[in-house]
C-alpha cells in the first residue's frame, strides 16, 4: 500500500508542521532538522541531517510511516502514533 499525503505543503500545513516538529522532534533533530538537537549527543545513532538531501530519496509515505511507527533495528527513533494524529504527522512531513 502506498501512503499519499492528503495535505498540500501550503502556508497552513507548513505552519502546523513546524509547530509539531518544534514540540516533538527538534529535541533530537534540531530546530532546522540538522540532526543536532540537544538530545542528539546522547543517542547511539545520530539523527540524519535533513539539509543534506537525505529525505529527497524517500516518499512522503515512507517518512509518514517512520514518524508514525518509529524505526527499529537499533535506531532511537520512537513511534509517535500514540502521541500525534495522522494529520499532524502529514503536516510534519510537509
């Protein structure tokens, strides 16, 4: 099954996504998504730097799935499915 983002990356979606990211993701990923948040130093595997094109090879559906379900196999990326709604996750993806 392919997951398709139901939200256009318009001003409203980006604003919501930025707020959700700041409140839930920046502690590890950093305010600008560079993988340098205050909690990153203590992680066994560092968060990726989104400024280096890392996400360009992945679909919105992939990113949604990882935020929703976390990443297993030694990654410290937790699942947010019990904390964020699908709409919030899609807005973060944008």
